[in-house]
């Protein structure tokens, strides 16, 4: 029988409630934090949380590093994340009645990775994602013999042309897509699952006319079929009884029902890649491709800011840090095209300083005139 510490369970329930109701954390985030707390309890054999101390924190870190996952030690990134979650839990616990005298903030700080480990865990490496040629080949390999074929072709094209997250794609109602302007209003009030439940105004990038036509034809097909504006843009396959009548199987047509979760869209991408004899790329990697291509067309800060907003990023630095990372070959190619032998061109900082100086001079001139 699984050992349970009732006092610990009560503390955890209060903490999870605080995370959800006071901090607004999602269920998935709370589950991940719960995994970290469970590991700590596993290490201590479910000892009371009040027994936490410096020695136990150090021993736990050593134990966690040696813990195996899939026939090997856990990654430094996972190790760093678990410690971060535990610090949050014990920091909260140190303020609660019955714990504040036994757990102090300085002791909680011992649940911290080294600076070297933190740098390794948080550094961003180049992520492999498909090419435009790959997407074209994948989409064109889907012969439209059924309604499901048409949907699958449209959903892959849509993921590429918008760069939307898969969670938002599977919860997007027809209402949120404006065909006339090729804009999408990712509105959480309409049920769209965006990151942090942010409203995102985005566009459909016309990287390819054929794929754009696939998306528009699919939308018009659903409207012609009688789907309402509140119905899903990418509905699930209709379920039909098998011949034996004992279970259901997906049909070749769709019904106005949203998918539950993103598992099915990943299965579609994987199945279609396998049928085409191509390697599988997860839906989120298509987002990386979309941003990578869009960045090539940005020529000033104004355009870059608009692009980052389109993808739901509050800060421009996010898109530069996590998506504008080139492979070693691309870094060599880009830097190799720069002539370092002559005088360097005016930098962005120089331009800003020059404009600022011009504005100040004009202001001083006007002040003297008046």
C-alpha cells in the first residue's frame, strides 16, 4: 500500500489551491509542480515537511542527480526545473502557520542548482524544424479522397501559414478566422486555448498560394456543410460503430465537435509523414519554421515588434532569444557574407543617437524662436 502522510497531503492541497486561485496557474503546471514535490517525498520516505533542513536539501540534490530516467540520469534542465518548483513550494510553506518557525527563507535557498548548472539548463540551443520544401511535399502527398483527407491537408497548411500553437488550433472556432482579411483572432473568450490565456491578433502568412487555398477551401466547405461560426475550424472525425457493434472507429467524415487535447493533431502529423515516407516533425516545430521565415522579411524594429505581437510575445526579446537561433551552418553563411575589412556601417545605436540629437536640436531651435 502506498504510504501517505496526511499532514503533508493537507499542506499540498492548500498549496495547489493557492497556485490555481491566487496565482492563476494552469492544471498542467500544477501537475508538474506536484511531480517535483512527489520526488522529494519519495526521497524522504514521506517524512513530515517540517523536517526539511539544509542537510536534507543537499542530500536530495545529490539523490536527484543520480535518479535515472529512460536508462540514464535526468537532464540538467529537468533537475533545474524540479529544484525551482520545490523552492516555490517551500517558500510558500515557510509562510504558513506551523511551518514558518521551522522553515526559513535562507534554508529554502539551498534548493538551488549551481550557476554552471543553471547556465546549462537555461541556454537555448538550435531546434530542428522542417523546411518549407518539406511542408509542401507533406501536404501534396495527401490525396483528397475523403473529408478527413481534406481536413488533414488543411490543418497542416494552417499550422505552417499561421505558426499557431497546436492547443490554439484545435480549439479555434470558425468565428475567429476572417477570410476576407486573412486575420485570426485567438480569443480565449471564444474558447481558444492560448498560452497564459492571452488574446492574440495574428495573420495568415501567404508563404504559399496552394496551401492558402487549402485552408480557405476547407473553411468554405464547412460553412457549406452547415457548420456554425461557433463550431470548430478543425473538427474531429465522426465516430461510427464497427460492424460488431462493440466499439467505435473514426469515419472518413467530420462532425462539429472539438477535439479534447492536442494528441489527435500530433497523430495526424505523424501518420501523414509516415504515409509520405518523411521524418516526423511535431506541430510546434512548424511554429519555429513560420517565425524563421517571417523574420527574414523584417527590415526594421517596427516590423519586428509587430511580428512578435502576432505570435503572442509581449517582448521582442522573446522571439529573438527562442526562435531567431541559427544552425552552425547558417551562422557561418551569414557572417561569411559580411565584409569586415572596411569601415563598419552605422549601427542601430548610432542611428537612435543621431535621431535623438536631431530632435533635441529642433526643440532648442523652436524654443529660441518662440
